[in-house]
C-alpha cells in the first residue's frame, strides 16, 4: 500500500508539472495536498481531499460521487480539474483509499493507541510572588505535569474572574521531558490592595471540578524574592 501511494504521488507531481508547462505557470510555485478521513462516534466517517495552489484553495475531491470540485474558477484550475478527472484509475484508487483503507488504518490506530489517547495526568499548580518594585507585586501561577495539552488557567479577584488585559500575561503551553505540559500565568497587582486572589485551573483530568490555588500574603524581604502560596484546593 505504501508503494502504491508513492507511485500515485509521483504521478501527481508529474501531472502538476505538465499542467504548469502547458499553462505557462511561472516557477517556482507551490501545490499542496491534504487527504484523510474523519471518524465519528456513531461509526460513520467522512473522507476529504483538498488541493491548494500558492496557499489558496484550488480544488477538492467529493468522495460521494468521485468528482473533483473547483474552489476557484480560473483557466488553470479548470484545466487541472479536467486532467485529473480523466485519470479514472487514480480516482478509483483514491476513493478506495479514503473510504476503506483510511478508515481501517485509523480504527487500528485508535485501538492500539487507546491508552495514549485516553491518558490523563493531573495538573500540579503553585502560586508565588515576585516584587520587581515596591509599587508592584507579580503573582505567578505555575501549572505543570498535565496531560492532555488543552487547559484553562484564570485569575480570580475576590472570587470573580479577572478579564484578560495588561495586568495578565499567560505563557505558551510548553512540553516537559515526560511528555506532559506546563505553563505560567502572571497577574500584576498593587501590594496590600485589600483584595484576595486565587489561580483557577480547569483540565480534562479534573472532570467538572476546578483546581483553586489561593494566594497567601506573606512578608516579602527582598524586591526579587518570591514566596510560595498556600496549598491547592479542588472545588
């Protein structure tokens, strides 16, 4: 099967070059293809093939009636459509690959990779503070060790979520060596402003619960020192 796909990809590249030469397409140019199948919980599937030219949708393949559909109506796209549509052998094999082979291989991957796909690791979160100046306190919420990657981290002021703005800064989600993830969220506040703060973490491994880490105010002895927060609470 792998050899067959390679042969058809080579044929596809050849046809693209023929189309380019016959239509005076200036080099260099970029053709991109994307193909696959989506499996749904009700056991149905949907195949897709899309082709792009220089970053723009060019045409796509409708598996239901084995027809190539234009995404842009130009002389080049119409010519390319006619060339590929006339390759009935290619279209027939592509239909089988998408409707049967792709679904079969994906189901096998789901079966053998079930443990990895369903893996869940609880996030570990701590809150500490840094004081870059006497007039500013930076609360840092460090969340690490979680899997899968998707996570929600927000700051609460007196129990109300702090909206995104200049006072908040959340890092990108970064990988750990053990294939879990980490990130940091920082909230800038004024020292001794009289409000209570907490970092709230929501993650799939927690289900419908949230991880709540309140900030405990402790004396800060240095403008660069940090103080650890109180223990996390699951709500």
